[in-house]
């Protein structure tokens, strides 16, 4: 059975992973940019993209957790939020 404690850890790990990945990419990009390397700009962009996608990944994990916990209404509501985030990217 999927417990609330497991669900909270899943969300926490998702957020921490996204933030640390973003931090790593941003620091690497900043270091390369300051040294004059042209490879710094793509790493900075990737770091910002990782930071922007972290909330979307959290919503994806919410869908998974709610579905696994049998709370289908909340899973559907989270899916609608994720769809709205996707539409807002396209607009």
C-alpha cells in the first residue's frame, strides 16, 4: 500500500532533484561563461529550463502518487493542472 509518508518523500525528492540539477547546470554554465567559453550559454539555458520544469515534474509526481493511492479525483485534477501548464508553454 502506498502510504502518505512515501508520497511526501516522492514529492520532496522530485523537488530537490530539480533544484540541485538546476544549480549544478547554472554553476557550470556561469563558470564556463566567466572563463570565456562558448559552452557556458547553453548550460545556463539548460539550468533555467530545469528550474522551470521542476514544478511540472512535481505535478507529474502528484498524479502518480494520487493514482497509486487510489485518489483518482485528485489525480485527474492534477492532470488538468499539468495540461494547463503544457498549454501555457505553447501560448
